[in-house]
C-alpha cells in the first residue's frame, strides 16, 4: 500500500532527512540564543572586560569592596533564612497533610492555594504585608489596642531583614509544600509496614528510613528556595524602596544609571548572581538525580 | 495525637497565610474615614493610569501567550517526534530562566540590545515593547514548555502523526487539527500561568521603562496609602482566578494523565 | 501441634464485610497457602495476623498468646511483601540487618547472622549492592532474608511472586519452600495462582468472598472440591449439563446417553444439574478402563508438547480432554468421532 511505503521510506532514509530534522528546532534555538544564552554570555564575558574591550579581573576584584560584599552577605543571609524557615515550615505542613491523618478533601485546596501563593510575589505581596504588619497594619494595630503589645517597641520592623524574611516566606513555604508533597507521597506504605513488622517504632522508622530517603529532596528544595529568594527583587523594592542593601537592588540601581562608578561593575554583580544561583540550582539538580536513582 | 499536631500545623499555616490577605482587604476598604467603603477601588479603577497600564499589561500578556504557544507547541512536538535524544538538552534550556533571575536577564538585554549594538531593540518604542515581550516569553518558558510537554506525553504523538500522514495530511494540518486540540488543556494551563506572571511582573518592565501594571503598582505604593491595598486585592484576585481556571480546565482532561 | 489459631475472625470496613467467620488451626512448621481471587479477603486475614488490621471480631493466638493487644512491631512476625519493600537508602547488608539492629543485637552478632542469612539465599556476593541495582527476584530473596533474620515465630508472605517473571516465580517458590522446611517456621502464603498454592503447600485454604470454601491438602482440594467455586478455581474443570433420570439409582441423562454416577442426587427427576469432570479423567485409547463411555466429535485438537488437549462435543457440551503425548500414536483430528472412556466416579455433581 502507498501509505506503508511512505512510512517505510521515512524510517529507512534518516540520513537523507537529517538537515530537515534540525530545521524544526531552528525557531526555538534562535529564541533561546537571542533571549537567554547571548544575554547571559554577554554578562559573563562583560564581567571580565574593561570598557575598551580588553580582558581584566578588575571588575571581579571590584566586587570585593565592603559595601558590595555586605550586599552579597545580606542577600545570602535573607535567602538562607527564608529558605531554611520555608523548608522547615513547608515540610511540617506537607507532612501534616499527607501523613497526618487529616480528611482527604483538605489536600486539593491546600495544593491549589500553594500554587496561588507561590506565584503571589512582588509588589502586591509587599502591600499585603504592609497592610497587615506595617506601622498601620491590621495586626499591629490589633495587638497594640486590644492586647497591649507594641510591635515597634519589641524591635519588630517590617522594613528590615526579618520583615523581608517573613514576607518572603509567603511564597517560599508554598513552593516547599508543592515540591516536597510528591516526595512524601512517594514514601511507600510498605516501607512503614516492613519497618514496623521488623520491630521499629514510629520514631525509629522516621530516623532510619523515611528521613534519609527524603533528605536529598529536602536539601535539594532548600537549595531551590535559596536561589528563588536570592533573585527576588520586586518584593524587596516595594517593601523597602531600594534602601535595603541587597544585590538585586544594587543591580537594579546600576541598570538604571551607573551608581557604582564603573559601568562594568554591573556585569560583575550580575555574574556574581549567576554564580550563586547557578551553584544552588546545580546542588538541587544533583540531589534530585540522586534520590530519583535510589527510588528508581 | 498525630492528628492534633497535624491540625495544629495546618491552623498555624492558615493563620500566617490568611492574615495578610485579610489585612490587605481590610486596609483597602478603609479609605473613607470611619467606615468601610469601596472608595479606594473606585479611585483606582477610575484612574486613567490604571486603565492604561492594565490594558498594556493585558495586551502584552495575550501577545506573549500567542508567541509562546506558536514557539513551544511545534518545538515540543518536533522534539518528541524526530529528535528525542535532544529532549534533555531542550529541557535544560527551558529551565534556565528559573536559574537566572529576571533582573540578570533584563540587565543582559539592556547591555546587549542597546542603541549601539547590532540589534538596537531599545532604540525604538516598538523595539522595546518587542524586547519586553520576548523577556516575558523567556520568564514563562519553563512553565509553558513543561505544561505542553506533559500534555504531549499523554498522547501517542508518533502514531497520531503517522496515521495522519498516511491519510494525506501535511504538517500544518497535523499541528492545527490533530496535535493542538489534543494538548489544548495543557496549552491553556500554560497560558493562564503566563497571564498571571505577566500581569504581576515588575523587574523587566521597570528597567525597560514600559508602562506596565507592575511598575504602576509600585509607583502608587510609594505615594498613596489605601489604593495600593486595593491594587493588591485585585492582583491577588487575578492570580487566584488564573490558577482556578487552570484547575477547572484540567478537569476536562480527555486523556488520563500520569501523576507527576 | 497447633501453633497459630484463628477463631471466629470477622472483618468489616464500614458497612462492607470482607471476612466472614474464619476459623483455622495451623500447626508448627506447617506451610499453608491462602488461595483465591482478588478481593476474597485472603490478604486482609494475613494483615490481621501481622497486626496491620484489627479484626472486628474473633481472636488470633500465636503459641498460646492472644495477639489482639500486640502492635505489629511487638509480634515477632516476619513478612514479605508483593512489592519487595526493601529500604532504598540501605544496601543489602543493612536491609537484612535492620530487624537485628532494632532489637539491639551487638554488632559482631549482627554481622554473623546477616552473613548466615545471605548464604541461605545465595546472595553473599551482593551484600554491598543497593536495591535499585538488583533484579526483582534478587530483591525478593533479600526481603525474605530480612524477614527471617530476627528468627520470627511466624512467616507471612503476601503474594510475593506476583510481580516476577514466570520462570523466576517457579524457581523462587521452590527456594522459599526449601528454606521454610530447613528452618521449620510456621508459614502463611497468600496467592491467587493455584499452581503456586498446590505445588508447595502442606494445606491450602480456598477463599471466596470472605469465606473459606475449603481447607485441605492440595490433593483433597483438587480431587474432591467441596463447592463449585473450588472446583472451578482450582485447575480446569469441564462442566456438563445433564438431566436427572432417577434420583434413587443416581442416573442422569447426557443427551441420549443415560449413565449412572457414583454420587447421591438430591434433585427430583427432570431437573437439570451440572456435572463436573477433570480433563485428565478417562482415556480414548482402545482397551481403556472405565464403566462409562461418552461419545462425541472432535471440535479442536491442540498439540502442546507433552500434553495433547482435545475438545470433544458430547451432546452439546464441549468437554476438554487432556492426554499425554505418545510418539507412536497420532493425535485426534478435527471431525473424528471418539469414545471417551471414563469412570463414573470421575463425574462429580455440583451442588453449590
């Protein structure tokens, strides 16, 4: 039949059609090149260039000034704190829903809400927190007038390190819940039963079996949360108005105009960010691959 | 005992997540002294700048979605059909926007496509709009590709294509009449997520100086008290709406999907 | 000597009763199979013995001790699961050592015992491997070693071979039986595969919709099925429609042929009854023994190697007939008329 021969000819002459295969991927390749790879390359190369184009390490060295190092350090601290807390709390909530014996209808809405909350970042999120925990916020006023606790005098300020961390948690916790829930689902019921019939208590099961199995996923997601917080800029700007000295805000200002006195320092800043988030994501991918290999 | 801790954890979580939402809604209704009213909303919705920037962002979102679908669906299809060995590499590329922060990407755009480069996109208004659209497409690429690829994995792409070809269909027909309808649900999911991302996006629009909704919100936040809260409620409502639509649309799956 | 007793066991999940009044006494060192289709309650009973489910009624006694107050981790029972359930984060050695570690055995003793168990299953060279590096059959053997290492008083196996290839299934079930004999451990083996159950058990429990239809040795179950379900589930069975002629003299009519059967008939004359006959009963050879002859036309004939399976139309009933291959005799062909000589004792009347 004619159709048989066309199908056969398509599979028996792959070498002849090779150029054609690659044409199909051309639009995507062009897009990725122009709008993802080239800009990144420009930054990486630019970080090692002087304004006249020659190779230099000065830009990277320029990163090691106290104010910039402080910016990196604060960025890392905020990212780490929101990632650690997000990881812990998110893990607690995910375990509560999957293993806590709660009614099954809770799971769907919780995961949907997590999807919404993990995308509700940036400017509106800052507003929501300002309206709740800011100087005129709902909770602030409530605590002051009804319970007599003045948050200000207790040292809490939304426009500070801990304030930003608290705000970041709004999308960090749901992200943790979304990513770790499948991993907790993956804990087979038979493992618990096998451990139990061999004499293990609940605690022993968690310590010797469940937690070690989940650890790569947990650590990997921690790295992901870290990278996520490190790159966030909109929330920070909306909350602190470019006053907080974190790297994304610094880069933002540098993009607007050369505030650092050296145009190529911006490249170095961006390069530094790529390195940090790149390493964090590489850790995430490596740990995920490891845990997937175990669990086949 | 286990249930007690579980309910406790849930209640604690609920408190943390619901309070800010209540806070912002409450604040948004307090514009008129002493009583609850929708004054802040009225002000915002009547503001010509709101209408302008919101329209701009919605238009950009729709254009980005269109571009995304035209780029991603044929690519994902082609890779599955003819270049399966390339899949891991393509997947890696589509995950890069999650690794490289938006601010770094747009910084790269400004340095690369400024007026003295080989592709001076930032030199003209239309060029900058185009650049922003490409930026949005890059940001939403991971989600769009993942959604479409998952959708394609639940239909037998190779067999459908061969069946269509044996009946005489050409590539465009195959794509439009056979592949697209079968992954429509997945495409819609990706589309709604893209919409949510573009509407709320701040960094790229601000640095490329385009009148989008994100920078407008930030500007208002720096200058006004009650209107930002109203905006936040609107933005949250849109995000919730988009994700709700994704859930709704997923329920109309005609083919069974393997759980992730 | 009775070691494990199940008395009046009932189990309901909400309004649905899955196990009705189950009673059985298992002797020490006995290998008992629970056989039945999915949903018949066999796994539920096993899980109740293990302690993962609580009986709604009845008691379970092991070695004279009532198990109802004991949690699964207190019962000293070994269990092998269908999905192997090896801990993926531990290698073979650590998996097998797990139960011993929990019991606080000193390290040196653990090492000795684990090596012993690995030698028993012939996998000592794989001690350092991880589960994902092992085949299904190897994983299940490790699971067996892990279950037996702490010297449990009872061994439970929940469809352990269902996930494996046919060839491995046969060799592994032999190995399980051999190890069980060697250790003399009381064992319950759950399966839906009747060949498995018949080939390695001391006794078989055939379960149907939450009830034990029959408990007996494989020989008894196969040759003297007490219910129609047992007869049809265990082995192949021919069903022949017959009309009762004379209940007093136990005669029935199959088509034009009136024959006598060796069983009592409870139904009045004229009623239609079902007769059951095993395919290996009778012979079509000349000079075969038997007091009854069924005549019919060959509808199909399959040469399966050592066995020839012929289907004969006897008065409208298709009767399957198996005979061993004999190189000197040609198999029957389509359309041949054959005379199947059987003993009337081979015909069972199905009451249930």
